[in-house]
C-alpha cells in the first residue's frame, strides 16, 4: 500500500515529443528573418556626423556606392588615393554609370523611378571624387542622391 501512495503523488513526466518541432520552427524563423551582410568593405568608411538625418526605409530601393581610401590590407598595393567600391570590387569613375544602370535593371519595373543612389563617403575624401560620381549619375539621369551619415554633432567633422 505504501508504494501505491508514492506513485499517486508523483507528477507525470513531461513529454518531449514536440521539442524537435519547436526547435525546427525557430530555426526556420531565424533563417528567413536574418539578413546576410552583402558587402565586405575594401575601403575605409568613417562617415561624417550630421544633425539633420533621415533614415531611408526601403532597402530594396537603394543602390550603394562606397568611397574612401583603400583598407590597410590593400593600401600597400593600391596606395592611399581614394577609391570607389561597387559591390565587392574597386572601380574607376568610368565604371559608375554602367554599374548603376545594371543595378537599376535588376530592380522591379514599378520601383525603378523611386531608386536612390546612396553615397557612403569617408570623411577624409576630397569633394572632387564625389563631384565626379555625381556628374556620372547626372549623365545617366539618376538624380536622387543620398549622402549617408551618422547622427551626431556636425561640428565634430571639422576637427
């Protein structure tokens, strides 16, 4: 009779049969939600600060162009002059227009006129390179240009 009382007070074991289903559901959720970093930076990209900043909401409507001095690993080979990075390669100013047009062709027809070219320019780069890029964009009639910056005190850039 004593054994009978102990088994009556004991709680049943927790079923772990649905545990693999829950684990795989979480795995699929994180696989679909997580984004992979697209570009590896080949140039230094310390962005300037600005106090009037607005976030670009729709990432599918942005074409990014990075400008800066080559990273320390590449500086010994390429020198210290500012370079333009398009996707994962360094390019010249003449390659900007064909690159932007090819990226624009990859976008859906409905959003092609809403695409913004985002210039991520290092704060040490001279304005001449940026002016040349803007001239190439103007030549192919891409006039929506955005300068990416960090939120902060703009006077810190002068130091």
